[in-house]
C-alpha cells in the first residue's frame, strides 16, 4: 500500500542554501554536459521528500552518473514525472503564481518552445507583485535568493510539490 509523506520544504530550502554555490560530491556535476540545474533541483526535492522511485526509465532516482532516471537531470522529464507520478516518490501539479510555495519549482523557456532551466523557489515576497516577488536557487547559473526576473525568458511554468509517496 502506498503511503503519503509530507514534503519538507524547509529541508529542501536548507539543502539549496548549502549547495547553491558548490557541488555535493555525492552527485555527478552535469555542468559540462548540458547543465546541472535539474540535477541540483532533484537533489533539493529529494531532501524534502526523502524517497526515490526506482522504476527503470520512468521513475525518479539517482544511484550514480550512469545509473539515474532521465527525470533526475532532464527538465521536461522532471516535469512529466512530477505531474504524472501516481506511485512512489514526489508528485505535484502545474499551478499558477498565486499557489506556489517555497520549495516548489519553476521552469523557464528561453525560446518560447522548449523548457530548458529548472529553479527552486526560495522566497516569495508578498509585498511585491507578479514575478518580482519570486526568488530562486539554481545551478549552472549558480545562485541563491536571486530574483527570477533577473532571467530573460519567454515562458515560465510552476510545479507545486504536493507531497511524496512511499
């Protein structure tokens, strides 16, 4: 029987803060092979969910650089896993800016077609309006508490992590 587990947003945030400007040696650094952004965000989500899904090809897991799911380090694959996952591991739903929380993710499209960058939401400043209120953590373009509006992009989508199952 699958049991729901709460997503610990604080643990995800603490991990992001610790590793935003460096690399955890337990994980391969993908900077030179397409970017490390989604790998880093998967690490953050894992800290908050504490459960992987080892389903070959369609799960969400990391054992080593040569034994990981496509969703661990691929932007579209992570999105598809989170919004479609009905089994073990974290799950979420695409949402709007009004429903996001710290520990959720944003994904950016620079060309208006393909989403190519994954970010962790680290702060939401309710005194500000729209995208100006969002701060993020990221790898590839290493940052912590960076304004999301510092990026130049054509499209954005948000995924609210609802929890995890084990």
